[in-house]
């Protein structure tokens, strides 16, 4: 009797996996389920597709370690900065001749700086004593440190590397050169920007001075606000730290501050007395769901500060004052304010006022992919597409019951792009999320579902996959909402 040959189980396509597993396979740098199973076998992981978060994280950690090792090996092969830096300084090598990113940034720093000898001294010290020059990101910071060399309080030669983490190495270098008194770690990042005023604040605090007396401080901070400013989380920007200090000094907490991040309040300190009253309103009403904070601030901004454009005849528009320039928080309750916000959203859904704009597509690509299979009856398509007119924003606003239609002018001017995320199955196409992308930094700043709900975990994986393909950044407060 002939032996029956074993029937191999059918291969599973990546589209049949869950959205979460698809994103995971993609993050590992793989493209098929078979590749994934082979990779798991090579690295002593289970070949199964039903894994928990801890198992997925362990697999991602392996890839991170492998990539780090490859990058370090490649960089060591690509250059010997100990020889190249003096040649750049002496003019033997120009920026246009250099292909390596770090070497090119070093050449540009020499070309820009008024203190080339100081930069040379810094670079040679760091090349011999740290691995900061492995990352070109730090070159601008080194240039800024050199530009403030008159404020160094200790000799560079006495600095010793104590940490392997580059961010910590950079922070220790800053503390060695500028800090006699403690400076919060979130301020280390100001040296990687071109904001000289914030760098002066760093030196000011490091010399033992109070942030309240820093040159150019945009708001009047109380002692308590200044105290909390110094305790802002490491990942905060300086602007966010100022608001953190205000919120906590007034009795608020991290939950409220997280809701304020990404709103128009963060980077704008005009009319600060008014916005402090808005913060007090939120603190006085702790049972108000923080998901309403962003739409409330959008509404207040529109009513009090934003000029309105009204078409008086076809093709002719005039700008008028904001609807309520004297808007005040006095006497307002959460229920009445939410009713006003909802009414405003309804009005935004009516094309009776305001401009009718259209704008060209951005260079960011749309995103389409499939989940599940027709055979299993769980086939679903996901689409991420850009909204390109006032009418599309109004329709999105009406369907999602939020205020995205107020972004028409920002989209028209190129400051923002708005995207809709939709899922499609046998029952039709359904809207899931609206996404705000700021330009030109291509940062995903806001993601909201119907009635301003937050994205689900699966939807975040979808956005991360799109962001990876289109080289978009996702704001930290969006990623961890």
C-alpha cells in the first residue's frame, strides 16, 4: 500500500494577519509571513502568529540591537575623523567633497562659525573621549557650545565620559562646561536647536539664576510656577515646560497637561492672563473628560482671536473681527461650554459662511492595504487619504462631529494637511480617524475619531506603518495617548 504524502498547510499571506501583526512584521524589516517564521526560527522565537505584547517587544529588541551593531561597524569603516577633522579645519577638505554625513556637518560648522579654533578643540576632544561624533545630530549642538565658550566655567580638558548613552554624554558635557547649579535635563535639547535665547536660559539657570529673570521670558512666572518648571518631564520642550509649571502651580496635574499638549496654547504666550483663566477652568472642573480639552480650546481660539473671512459676493471676500473678541471664562460651566462647542461644530458643517478653498496634494503619499482574507470572511481594506478642499473638510467635520473644518485656511496656506482614515468591508466604507499633519516638519500632531475619541491600539499601528513609509514623525503625546 502506497504511503500517503503529507499535505503541506497552505501558506498564509501577510494580508491575512491582524493589523497589529502586519505592522510588527514590517517593523522587523520583513515582507512575508514565511520570512517572519524563518526569522523567528533563526533567533529562537516561536514561529506562531498569535503572540502577546511582551513577545513582540522581545523580537523588536533583537532587531534594534542588530541594527545598532551594523551602524557602528559601517561608520567605523566609513571614516577616521581623527585624521579628517584637522584637514577640514585647514581647508584641505570642503563640505561639497564629503559624502559622510558627520564629516559634512563638521565642515559646514567650520564654515559658519566665528570660533573655528574652539570647534576644533571640542571636536578633537570628543573624537578621542566619546562616541558623540558617531551621530551627526550633535554637530549643531557642538557648534552652539563653541559659540558660548565665553560662558564655560570649567576647562574642557578635565571632562570625562561616564555614560555610554549619547544623550547622557551630551548632557554631561553641557553640565561640565556650563552648570554650577542644577539644570533640568529637558533643557539639554535646546542646544540641538538654533534658539540662542533658550541656550542663554540654560546658562542663566546653570549659573544659579532663576528662570523668572531669564532674558526674554515670555510670561510672568510665580515662584511656584518656576519651581514646577524645573521639574518638567525630560521629553518636554521649553514651551511645554512653561505650561507644565503653570498647570501644576495652579493645582492641575499631568493628565490635564497631556491634554493641553498639541493645542494652540502650547507655543503661543500672547494673552497669557486669559489662558491662565482657561487652565483654571479645567482645574476647577476635574470631572470634565480631558478629551474635550482640545476642541474647547479650538472653539475659544476661533471665537476670541481668529478673524473671520466672509464672502460678500462671488470671488470677493473681506476679513471681519472674531465673533466674540470679548469672550471671557467668567460664569461659564462645562455643560454650557460643551453645548456651545457642539453648536459651533454644527455650524462648521454648514457651508453658509467662510471661504471655499482648494489646495494641491502634499508630497506625502496616500496609504492603502488589506487585512484578513475573503475566504475567512474577515476581509477589510484600510485607506488613508488627504482632504483637499473646504467641502471635504466640512463633510469630514459633519461625519466625525468635530471641528476639523476650521483647518481650511491652514491647509490652503500649506501649514497643515488633514487626512482621513477609512476602513472598507462588504458593508461599505466607514470613517475611522481624522489626522492632522503639520508642515513642513511632517509631524502627526493630532489624531481623533468620531466625537474626538482617541485612536485604538490597532489604529495606532496603522498610523505607525504609514508614518514609516512616508517618513513622518508622530508627536510623543499622540503616540502614548
